[in-house]
């Protein structure tokens, strides 16, 4: 078991900066997820930790040991790759036993460790099969099994579920979370899928263009994103953004959203008065927009007129794609009982307690509830 620290870690490939000054402390026993769009530097960060890439600047520690100069096999980590990389000519048993045999463990210990891992993963009956005789889900378990037999201090997993179909992915997600609970070892997990990140991570590190944007618990990321990127990346359908302008009518302050006005409470009118004339973006999540006939009694709605472009009936909710008269598009998740027709104009209600404000140019958050 060990904590892991990235200290001002930068990785350059020629002139290209794949990881830019990464600072991150991962607690002993924590399940940390790196998430972000393709190419943002997730795999590179993991490979730097594993010793499969050299570090351009900064240092990485596992426990209190600096590992920059250590070879991969001396770092006490095990990695599960996206491509599983099982040896095709070896049986499941041999695949799982291989690294232990390399370490010179006794036959008895190898057998005992492989069997115990196989039991934990429910693959005892597959030990004599070759990889080509396994389903995708079984191969994925063997790849995990091959990592756990080594009893490493830290597990690294790079998109281990991306080759599975949607249903298996959900199941495998739960199995990996359960494995983490049982082993109580540090897990560092990479995915581009925010749902996977939200459901599995104790904390999530959101990356973009090689730069760590925010690291926090799923709930805090969702409620208090530090910028528009995180706000838009976490949550599905994504948060809606509108360019708005501050206006005053008599003594009350509003945000002008197209032709409609969003009233500001005392706190927000103070806040927006204090930040002079920076251009603002309003954010609101699809679930905080209501159909006029299905507004819960305790919610204060602000009317925004829009035309319905498209409707997706999901059974438990209605996803409605809308457009204001000024052409701003947005998405609402509304009560499935609402009768909505394509092409109709509606007065939607925005929950004004749930609006976010961002600096439009810097894209940083000004207000989150
Ligand atoms: N060996 C390499 N040589 C040059 N560029 C690389 C190399 N490995 C990764 N990159 C680049 O670094 C960036 C980050 O890659 P990667 O860490 O694989 O992203 P992610 O896993 O988040 O999709 C990408 O733009 C990728 O093309
Ligand atoms: Mg990757």
C-alpha cells in the first residue's frame, strides 16, 4: 500500500507538452480516476507513473520513495491496459502466473496466488483455457487477475472496460469497485467516460490539454465546478450555457438572456455589481429546467421562451432540445408526463436557485450554488 505524488510533473514529446506541470497527491488506498477527452494526457500520466515513459521535469513518488530513476519492475505497481495484452499461446493460468514466475516465486506460492485471485474474480473454471476461448468480459477479468496476483502497492488501469458492451461495462464497473473495497489498495484508473468516473472514483482528476483542471469528489465536481470545461464535462446531458448581460430595471438587477430576464437575488446582484463589466455566461443543468405544468411547488422558476426542436422519450424522463428566439440552443430534462410537441413554443422554467455564473472570457466560475 502506498500514496502517490506527482510534483510539478511535465512530459514533453519534442515540442509537444502532453502533461503540463501536474501536481497531485493520491492517498493510500484511494480510488482516483483520471478523466478527460481523448488526447488530454491521461495515459501519459499513468505511463510516467509506471515508468514506461521518462519524466521531462518534476518528480513522482510512491510512498516516500522518488521513482523517477526506478525501472518499472521495481516500482511495486501493476497495470491493466486497454488492450489486455494477454499472451495468446498461454493458458489463463500461465498468463496469470507469468510475472510471479519471473520473480522466482515457488511453484506452490504461484499456484496458491493464482487460485486465490481466480476465485476472487470468478474465473476458477477458466484456468486451462486460452485467451481466444474467452469472451470479452472473461478476458478483462484475466487481465485484472494478472495484475492482482502480484499484490502491488498501486494498481493502474487504463480504460480497462472500453472493449466491453454497455451492459457488461456496468457489471465490470461494480466488480472493480468491489475489488478495490476488498484489496484496500491504491487504484488509479483512467477513463474518458464521465459516468464511469463519477460512479467509481473516490476523487476524480479532470484533465484537459495536459493540464489538471480540478480534482475533487464526484459530488463536489458536479456542484462546484471550477470552470466551464469541468461544468460541461461532468453531467449528462451537459450543462447549458447562455451568454447573458447584466441589466438594471428600477432597483432590481437581472440577467438578460435573449428576450427574457432572469432576476438576481440580493446576493447575486451584489456579486455581479462587484465584478464590474466582465462579460458573463449563465450555466444551468438540464435537470434544473422545468415544463410549466410540472414545476415542483418549492421551486422558484424563471420563464424562458423557446421552441422545441427535438424530443427524446427515455421512459423515466423526457429530454427536450430547444432553441430561444435568438438562436441559443439548450437541453431540458423534464417530467415524462409533460405533453410536448416538436415545433411548439414553450415557456420553460429555469430554477433560479440553481444557476451558475461564469466569466465568459476566462471561463472560470464566478458563482456556483
Ligand atoms: N510517444 C508519443 N510521441 C508523441 N506524442 C505522444 C506520444 N504519446 C502520446 N503522445 C501525445 O500526447 C497527447 C496525450 O496522449 P495520451 O496521454 O495518450 O492521451 P489520453 O490517454 O488522454 O487520450 C496526445 O496528443 C498524444 O498524441
Ligand atoms: Mg489514453
